[in-house]
C-alpha cells in the first residue's frame, strides 16, 4: 500500500501543478487540406484541481495508515 500511496501523491501533485496535459494525435478527417495535414492536431486533457487534491490526500492517508500492522 505504501507504493500506491507514493504514486497517488506524486500524480496528484503533478495534476495540481500542471492542471492537464497536451498530446499530438493524427487527424482522421477525410477532407483534411494539405496545409492541415502537415500539422498534427493537439489534443488536451484537463485535470480538475479537485481530482489532484483528492489524489494527494488519499495518498497521504495510505502512507499514514499503510505502515501499521494490527496484532
């Protein structure tokens, strides 16, 4: 559980810091003009700050409780 907690904290912090990412994809439109075909369209994914915050808090909770062994 410790590894999952660390991963959640890192991904949540990155989500809060960058608030999204952009990647290039291929245009699948059949009527693409030659000038447009030379450029790869950029697709962006927005990460809401609430999701990043929830990931950080969840990761910290896993780190705080993951090391305890009952009995």
